[in-house]
C-alpha cells in the first residue's frame, strides 16, 4: 500500500490544460506541475500559451509545451490531438478549463451570444473528451476534469447561456464517466464559486455587484486562486481512483444555503 501522499503525486503523467494561458487553468497547471506532471498549455492565443508555459516551467522545472487551438472547432481539436501525439506521445490528464461568460437579461442576448458561450463551455469539453478520452481508455488510466460552476447547481439572473452550459456540462460529465467506467478513466467536474480572474473583471470593477456577491458567500470572501488547487489535484490523481461522474464544489459555502 502506497503512502497517502504518494497517491497525489503525478510523476510520469502529462496533463493538458485548455484555458491554461491564464486564470484558474494556469493556477492549476502550475499545481499539477509541482506534483510532478509535464504540462501542455492550450488556448486560442499561442503567444499567451507560450508565456504561461514558460512561467510554469520556470516555477516548477517541469517540461511544458504550448499549443494553440480553438476548443469549439472540431478540426482545430483534431489538429491539436495530432500535434500533442507528435510532441508528447499522449496525455493522461485532460483539464477542460477554457470557458466564456456573456451576461445580460435574456431579452438583450443574441443567438450569437448564446452560441459562443455554449460552444466554449459545453461543446468544447465534448470535442476534447471525444478526441483525447479513447487513447486514455486504451492505456487504462486517465483523468478528465470539467469546469462547472456554482451556476451548474443554482441560477443567477442575467446568466442564461452560462448557467445552461454549466448545468449541461454535469450531464456530459456523468455520461462520459459511465462510458469509461471500466477503463480506468474517471470523469468529474469541479464547480468553483467566485475567484478573481479576467472572466470576473466586470464584477470586480463594480463595487455594488462585488459587495452583493460577497454577501452571498457564507465565508464572507471570494476564493484565493490557490484555493482551487487541492480539489483539482485530488481529482487528477490516484487519490480519487474510485470517484467518477460527480462534482466537487469549491465555493465558500454559497450552494450550501
Ligand atoms: N473565475 C471564476 O470565478 C469561475 C467560477 C466558476 C467557474 N469558472 C470556470 O472556470 C474556468 C476558468 O475560468 P477563468 O476564470 O480562469 O477564466 P479566464 O481567466 O477568462 O480564462 C479563460 C481561458 O479560456 C481560454 N479560452 C476561451 N475560449 C476558448 C476557446 N474557444 N478555445 C480555447 N481556449 C479558450 C482563454 O484563452 P484564449 O482567449 O487565448 O482562448 C483563457 O485562457 C472556466 O470554464 C469558467 O467558466 C470560473
């Protein structure tokens, strides 16, 4: 029986992080590298991915790679699969952190707003899992971690496409978990409450909305970026070997109310 802390080590594993060029994806990429993984950073902007990959390498000493792809585009995802296979041979961990939010009352949202959010948050994880999951299953070990939200569980006015996509993502997570249950590949979702990233710039820049958000969090504050890492590492490691098709919420108690 291995030491409990060994179950969290990722030595010899390769993790691909979509949306790894910034925010929660970059924070978790660094944590997974600290645990011993090689890291592939992916987003649409190659220059941002290269800067992020270099930062992760400088901080952890682990091998890192940067590749550009649009997770909403099937051809781009297939090209990415080819590039990843050529550069690193394959991945063990897929973290679907790429995401988008467009806020506003439903009457003001366009069909394009809806499509862009649902494509990034729901179609993207589907295309990525479809491309990378089967080779993990062939190798009999894999971790797929989808990024839900508290809006996977509850509603907030003005968030139709985001809440719909993040609730739908839990359905995708459960079905993929069942499809790969016998193959050593687990599929789970992490559901963050509010963290101060680019995505939340409109809330951070509006003192009224910021105060309103804090008032809903039993812990009385936003999450520090570091506070997402333990939950993510758990779900990406051997420590969660019997956990699949479920969600782990990291929200300071918001959805407990
Ligand atoms: N921050 C929070 O409080 C919070 C709360 C709950 C859930 N989440 C979820 O956590 C995840 C990360 O959020 P974050 O706050 O770190 O967001 P963020 O700072 O806005 O970063 C989003 C990332 O996604 C990439 N991206 C967007 N569309 C893409 C596409 N079509 N293809 C490839 N990459 C794409 C962006 O890079 P490019 O622009 O270069 O493509 C960027 O790296 C998201 O799924 C978000 O919904 C966040």
